[in-house]
């Protein structure tokens, strides 16, 4: 659905800013790819090129077999683009009028009304089709953006920080919709600074660094870059025994003590017999009330990479 080869973009200036220095990756139908990278890594620049808002300085990008630079008009008909944050809606117009207006930019109007109602239905806003957008919450506005993006039944959906500023419930609703669309075969390219978006949605991660793709991995493999298999959290009441970390022989072990009791966390590289034996000894010799085991997420990987490891 999306094929990018050696894509480059330099912004003029003295000296010029080379933002993308040869980026290549693909996104298949039904796949959700999380595009990651620190602030300024070039994620938005890449999404702008793919949405034909910006021309590349070199390389190629094809959307559903249409080259974005040579056949921008055609490529545009196959994409939906949703940028996060508040912008670009007419507050005094109804949801339906907004979607007709923005959708009217790319097709004959008479076909748009039923399609507009369908898109509003897809995002759970069809009951509010005639309400003015000024009466909408942030989450509802973001869903309206999503509906506008869905108007052309895109084969590729691009989302730039789609959950920014949304409360937990609305963010979850947006994620659910994205998952449903991918389930129906839409290819999705998603950026977010919230690891939870990537952890819940992405099947693959593409990480940009210094203008290039530094990692392109299935999500499970990406999580393994965290360098540990699990984080274990033990807790109990009273005072912590100070010998915990030494028993676990683990430099990552941390003890937290407060008036309610203690918590110790440590990372397990792999679940071998030795780790289990030491863990059993801890539980036998100390009053452990609770054990919690969690797998590393995208955040743990990004933290490790930022610290210069791996
Ligand atoms: N029109 C422009 N002219 C000059 N430089 C630009 C322009 N647009 C972006 N840049 C530069 O390109 C770099 C990449 O910006 P971009 O917005 O693509 O990053 P990003 O990965 O989306 O970052 P963020 O996570 O903060 O959204 C930045 O250094 C930015 O200053
Ligand atoms: Mg950005």
C-alpha cells in the first residue's frame, strides 16, 4: 500500500537542513506501522511528503501504486490524513457541513452526502451530524477529523499524534477505530509520543534517527531491544530488607520505601533456573505480599536507546 525508497528531503538555508537522508520502508494492507523518532526526527516532514503537501528532494514514495511526486492528485485520492491537536474545523458549521466542505475539495458533492453520513457513523457521530462543531468536545472534534480522513475510503491512513490532548476514554475510542479500520484492510502509518498508542496498536515499528531508518522491526522484536524480558515488582508492608538487590545480584534493582511499605523492582534478562531460585529465596525469607510481572513496552526500548545502549 505504501512503498518508500531512499526518500530524501532537505530544507534550504545556510547551511541547508538535511531532514530525511534516504528513508526506505513499506506498509502493507491491514498493517499498523508506528513511526517513531525524537522531536525533529522528521516524522511530520515524512507524513507531509506522503500527503503531497511537500515535495521530496529525492527518492520515491508510492501510495497504492501512485507516485506521490509524479501523480500527486491520484495518490491523494487514496489517503486519509489526520493531524492531532485543534485545527481546521469551522466551529459555527455543523459536523455534516464541515465534512461536506472539507470532503468537497476532492469529489463531486452529490456523492458526498451519503458518504459523509457513513463516515460520521463510522466514528460514532452520526447522531450529532447536525450539531455545530462548537458544541463538540476535543475528542469528538478529533473523531470528526477522522471521519473527514475516511471520506475517500483511503487505502492508507496517516495519523500524526492522533490522541494528543484527548482524555483516556476518547484516546481509547480513537485507538479502537484505528484498529477496526486496519482490521478491515486499511494500511496505517501512525506517529505518537505516547508509547501506549504504539504498544496497543502497532504491529511494526519504524524508528527514524539522523534522517534514516535505524530500526524496522515487528513490535515483539522491537520490544526485545529493551534488553530485558520482564520487570518484576515485589511489595510488602513494613520496612524493606536492604539485602534485596544483592540477593537478586541485579544493578537495576531499586527499593522504594514509604509509610505504606516497600516496593522493589528489578529487571529479568531471561527466565532461567537461577533467577527463579533467587526469587523463591526472596519470597521465602521476606514478607512479600504482592508480585507483579510486566513485559517491557515501547517506552523501555526508547529509554534504553536514548541512554546510548543497544
Ligand atoms: N519548512 C521547514 N523549513 C525548514 N526546516 C524545517 C521545515 N519543516 C521542518 N523543518 C525542520 O525539519 C526537522 C524535522 O521536523 P519534523 O516536524 O518533521 O519533526 P518531527 O519528527 O515531526 O518532530 P516532532 O516529534 O517534534 O513532531 C526539524 O529540525 C525542523 O526544524
Ligand atoms: Mg511532528
